[in-house]
C-alpha cells in the first residue's frame, strides 16, 4: 500500500470496511474495532487520521514505535489470535506517516476481545447476540468441512 492507496481510502470515508483512528487510541478500543471488522467482512484501519465530519484528514503519528506497540497490544488482546501481522507504515508527506492495519475478509473464526464479541455494520460496531455467535461458528465449521 502506498500514499495514493491511503488517500483513496481516506476519500471513501469511514464505513463498513474503513476506519480512521487517531494515534492516541487505546489498545482496548482498537481491539474492539479489530474484532468487529474480523467478524464482518474485514477491512482497513488507518491510524494517524482525524475524522472531521466524515472527512478524514491525515495528521500522522508522532511516535510510530509507541503507536505500533499499542497496535501489537490490541492485536494480542484478540482471541483467537488474528494473525494479521504488523501495521504498514505509509509516508504521506515528509515527516507525516500513517499506520495501516489490514484485516482480511473471510477469516475462519469468530473473534472476541475481553469477552466481547462484536461486529461491524456501516461505521458502527455492535455486540453480537449468542444466537449470532453460534450461527457464525456453525457456518465456519460447515465451510471448513466442505473444503
């Protein structure tokens, strides 16, 4: 992913598969967004973007190492493990870089963080009911058996 790709995602705005986060996002809140996207259709989180009235504005991250550590902590708080790897650093302008986290589509499990099962609908994450969790697990099991 390069600067042009990131600008294209920002131009689309937040929605079902795109989320903007400021550098100050707490790992616990980021983990909630990670599992919500993983339990939906995947997506992209861009850290270092301010969401101004549905228009994202890249401000970058001042301390990339600390931001990456927070992202790693958030990923580690997802269960079962997401296995998505480290975020990609994308330089937007000289001295302004954002971090891009990509969550693939069709992950094989139902994910939770701190015991909360969440899913994304539009730009909102919501808790899954027990019946939805069971249904998702059954679909994943059937798909696995049919492969």
